[in-house]
């Protein structure tokens, strides 16, 4: 066997062995020592927003969609959930337009209207959500711009076709403010 030439001084070798034999138990900024596997495991499992540089966090998706940012729970919730407007009184004549500010940063790409019974009425339970079609043939029109959502009855008598949940048949009901309110959900994708 040939001779082994060590190019490092004994003190350098001793320092390197000390770092390997006595590793840090958690990652430390500026440390040149190894870190134990438990230390790495714990650091990853305890990762939260307080451990990150805030420039990596996104609190609003508008203009911030990229592969090098992490969205906060609030940003994801706002993106997925959208905004619920109301309940509001329902305009029941064709001359009145209900205008509600949606607060989104763009024109909504999704709009949905629901009736909310104030009490048990027409076979519906108080507070339930009744999905109503956004079809101007059935008594109203629903539309939005970059700032507001608009709801307008197009029938002068304020009637809508709804299926009675108790018997499963369609009937026309008068949508008066004494029995129903309007709730609108909007999202901007």
C-alpha cells in the first residue's frame, strides 16, 4: 500500500471531525456544521409564516400568481370563496335595479343568485338557500361589472317559477320582501 499524503493540518482535520461528531440539533443561520436528521425533520414540521421571509407570501392573487410565492390561507380562501352579498330586499318591479358593490378586484366571472325565505313559506325552510336560474325569461336578470352586481326583476308582478319541495311540481310564487330576501355569490377567477 502506498503512502497517504494529507494536505490538511491536524487541527483542520480535528475541526472537521468535531463538526461531524457534534452536529447542530436545528438549522442555524451562518452555521457551517452538519444538522441532525431530527433537527431537519423538526424544522420542516414547524415551518410557518413566521419562519419565512414575508416577500415569499402572497395575500392576494391579483397580479401575484407565480411559481416562487406561497399563498396565505386568507388569499386561497378569498380566491375560492368569493364574496357573498346580502341578504338584501328584492326589487319586485321592473323599474328598480338592486345595485350591490362586490369589492372584488375584477369583474366577476361567476355570479349566482339565491332566494332566502324569511320564514317557513311555500314549502321552504326559513334561512335555506333556493337556487334560482339566472334566466331573464323567468322574471329577473343578474349581471355585473368591475364594481357592482345588479339584479332587476323583468316581470312587473315579481313572480318566479319554483318547484315546491314538498310535492315536486312547478308553481309561480310572488317574490315579495315579506317572505324572501336575495343573496348573491360572486367570484373572480
